[in-house]
C-alpha cells in the first residue's frame, strides 16, 4: 500500500517543477495560467507534506535547497513518464508506445528507412525516437530500449546483438584522382577523418589492410553524418561503417579505398531494462528488428 504522505498531488508537483525550471514564481504562474499566490500556496503545501523546506525565502526571492534540486530531477522524470503514458493511451488505446534512444546516423540511415514497415504491420504501436550519443541509465531516463555501439555492457539491461561493424575507408573521386591509393602506404599525407567514439578505428583498418597506420591528423567529429559530408567535400578520408558508406558509393559521391568491409572492433546492440522484458509491444519490436538484421 502506498503511503499518502509520499504521494503529493499532481498540482503540487507541477507547480514545484515549474518554479524550479523557471526560477521564478511569476514565470511559473504565467506558464500554468495560475495566480502567483496559488503557485506559492501549492509549493508551501508540498513543503508541509514532505516536512522539508524546498526553498529559502529572502523577501520575494526563492532559492532552492540542494535537496530540492535533487528532488526536482526525479519529479521531472516522473512527470515525463506520466505524460508519455497518457499521450500513448490517447494516440494508441489498443497498442503501446515505445520510446527508443538511437545513435543519430544509425537512426537516419538504417532504422528510419525500415521502421515504416513495422508501424504498418503493427498499427496499434507507435514509436518515439530520440538520438543520443552519450550513455545514460534506464533508472533515470524514460526510455524503453537503446540501440548502441560497443560491447554488451549496458548497465542493468538485457542485450540483443544486431550486427558486427565492418569498416570501409572512402574519399571523394576528386581527392583520389589527385592522390591515388593502391597500397596502405599511399595513405601517408592524406587527412584521416576521425570519430570521437572510434579512437582506434584507423588502427584496426590499417591492420586489416596489412599496413601500418601513419600519424592521424584529420578533423575529429562526433557524428558519422558530418564525416560523410566532410569526405564528399574533399576534406579528408572517412572511415565509415559499411552500411553507411554503401549508399554514397552507389551514388558515386564517395569511392572505397583498398579492401572494403574489413572487421571493426565492436557491434551494434539493442538493450532494454528488465521492466520491458515481458512487454508485448516491445517483444514485437525486438522480433522485428532481429528479422531485419537477418534479412540484411
């Protein structure tokens, strides 16, 4: 049984969260279409219910306590979960809503062209996609699953291996016309574009080609989409997952260098928290994406 003392009303929590976000009772009242006195009264009643001060008051100025800052983070997360659940119920009363965190370029180049078929085959399910590079905790973020690159080490999660990464080095036709590459040693002097999350990528590629990597001196980027455009513009050689490189190669905007599709040092994974293990909507998505990987 839940104890009422530890379950403040939504009105109290919404008022508190708005004050914390705006740093002002006046701004919070404007957003919520309430009077300032009503917002102040809701915050004060929340403090009485919790038995803890959340703000120090100096005349009309409110300064949140350190405890209030920590509490606000959890309240915001809880309100987000309730809002998403309500939106999902309204939009899909007979299905479910899945919130997925996906790597940016993977989302646009691999998942987006395929996801329409899943939605068509499962009309009661909707999917919210958010792109993230940095890792997060399922305990603190309202995501149902994540697609990430690396090793099966996402904390407190189940894992499904999607596919291993294979690497293809590419450059613009114009760059290769001026600087042909027939051997790994011919790469010396070319700017080698780098990705923040693949610091050893070039070393793995040169090892697979039977060569020794030169000093890497190209630009460092945080997304493959930026690297692709930089390579097309002739700013350097891109080292790309083969599934990302192939469309640009087919269109003639990039040309592969030496042996394509060499093994990388990681894989793409689907990970999900235990709370989604038996969820029917997620089970359908998990089966679907596994089938997509098998089909190629």
